[in-house]
C-alpha cells in the first residue's frame, strides 16, 4: 500500500494498492479519500484486493466522470484522488486549446485586425517562422474565437468536457496489467550496503492532453483558410475593444478618434463578431468528439519510485512495515511480529 503524507497513522490515505504474485505486480489506483490504513488494518488480504479492484475501476471510469462534471460546474477542488485529471486535462475539458500562428502587423488599421499568414503546430514553430519571415507570432485559445462559446458566467465550454465523458462511457474498463518489476540498487561508499532502491514499472494515465493538441492541429489544417479568416476576425472583436468598452468620447478622445466615427466603428465590430461567431459554430459544431478523441484512454508510461529508510508502525491490532518514498510511504501488513522491512538483493 502506498500512502500520502509525511507520517504514518490510522488516518493515512492510501493512494495505490500493489498486488505481488509470482514476482509480478499489479498496481491498483484508489479513488476515494476514505481508504485509510486504519480501515484496511482489520481487512483480510483477499478483501483488500477486492476493494483495490473496485477502486481502480472507479478511478478510471465513474470517478473520472465525476471529476470532469465537478470541474464543468466550476466547483473548487476535486472529489477523489483522480490525479490524472490535472491542469492540462482541465484545459482540454474547457475547450482552451491553443492555435499558434504568424501575422503581419498593421498599425494603421483602425479595427486592429491582424493579417494572419500561417498556422503552426507549436509555439516554437510559429516563433521561428516569424523570425525568418519578419512577422509577428501569436496564439489564441478556441474559447477566445467566439463571444458565444460560453454561457453566462461560465469559464468553460462544456461541450468539450461532455465529449470526453462520452469517450469514457464508450471505453471498456481494463484491469491493471500484470508485469515484472525493475529494481536498481544504490549503495553506500563501501559498495556493500544498499541504502536505497529505485523500483520501475509501467503505470497508466487515463488522460493525455497532447492528443487533443494533435487532433486540433490536424483539423485546423484541413480547414486552414476558414481558421485564418476566423483568427483575422477575432483579432478585432477579441483583441480590440469589446462592444461594452466602446462607450463614447472618454474612450476614444484620447486616442485621436473622431466621435462621429463611433457609431460606424461599433457597427463594424459588431459585424466582425457576428461573422466570427457564425464561423466558429460552423467549424466546431458536432466536432467536439473528434477533437477529444484519444484524450481519455490507457496511456502507458514508466514510473520510478525510490524507497529508502525502513519503518514500522502498529495501527490498531495490525503492524505495518515498509519504506520511505518520495511522496509518502510504501507499506505492507505483517503476518507475524518478527517480520521487518529490509533493503536487499
């Protein structure tokens, strides 16, 4: 059992339960915050493993859905221990994907429109192209491309989050893979005494934000001319002054504006905004599932966990022994009073 925190007690929250059999490992992720060492102390191994299986399924399915819904409702904090739904995944769920581009500045354009030249996969690519071609580079997220993308007082376009939830509902649950462990020993100066070990295994993340970035770029390039037009329109109603700011001489007098042009200016900006909203809806309508495809899934990565100083703690009638890790403790319940945790080959 892996626990969080800088001490071991009956209230220590268990984040992962590792099951070892025939020198092979299965790592079960725990969702609920009430799975503690105190709760597990009175449970048999078979009951603990059964709990671990149920928690892992909850972590990757219903629990993940609850975390997304909680975020879409703009509630602070998380419901459970769903650490995979991080800041990057939240950005995708909100529709905050970036488009990177180069543009030509035109200071004489009173509508502050940019002449967009090209679109790129990454910010670095856009910057490099801008330097080579004597242009400027910029980026904008999808939410900023339409005044109507958000409902009143919202900070997210819930269409993206709901699309991810659909992908979760349509994906079959996979239990943790059975795998061999890799262990690297670190010794003291004598070379004889092991002082720490690094254990490596294949872990699973259920969200991968980079997939959405790839999806968006591929889709944008399929409709490049339309997105260049949308970026151009948005540079007026997005980067210029919003309609509510266009209030009179107080705003424009100091910038050399003729008050007589105010009405025409407001009309033109309103038209740009309407065209941008219409184009945004044409491009994005019914595409949320396509843009979020692959964000949820069973994404493998190599996880390394360092274990060092051994420890022992009695909780109720059970004794736990184990090791200090970088983020807490790795513990197991002893079968008798003589068992100890040791670092060895």
